[in-house]
C-alpha cells in the first residue's frame, strides 16, 4: 500500500510540474496547489502510516517504538498552512494580472516592465 501511495505522490508531482510549466496563469496556480498536495502526501508517507500504536513512550523505554511519528504529522499541518497561503497569494496575483492585462497568458502580462500609469504610456497626439 505504501508503494501505491509513493506512485500516486510521484504522479501528482509530475502533473504539478507539467501544469507549472504552462503559460496559463490559472494552470500555474493549480500546479502549485497540486505540488503542495504532493509534498503533503510524501511527508505523510515518511511518518509510517501503517502503525496502530499511539506515539507514547513507555516508562521503561528510552525511545519511541513502532508508532506513527508525530513530527511528520506536525510538518504536514505546517505544509498545509503554507500551501494554502501560497495558493491564496498566487490567486490574488493572477486576479490582479487578469484585471490589468485582461489576459491569463503569462506572455501578455508585462506590467512589471512598464512604468507609469496607462495614461502616461500612451503617446501624446500633437
């Protein structure tokens, strides 16, 4: 079952990279969101999901036995928050680019290179 999850995680990474390399800004946004999901799945696999024992160290033991690792669970929660924040920030940037350039193609969004307001850039009719 872990091998299946590994292949699913690799497939999600491959689809995410394909979408990130697109010129469509919405596909890029969804690709970054899928990449965050793939990272969460692979972190989940690193924490040994097959164990049924709680992560509690017994009084006589010095280390945790065969149990799910709570550190990876905390890392997954952190990765979920970071992935959501990245998705929201990129969604705001895509919306701003669409409102300014009326296009979601990355080749048509060149507002970072232009200076001034649109009225200042228009040639004067003299």
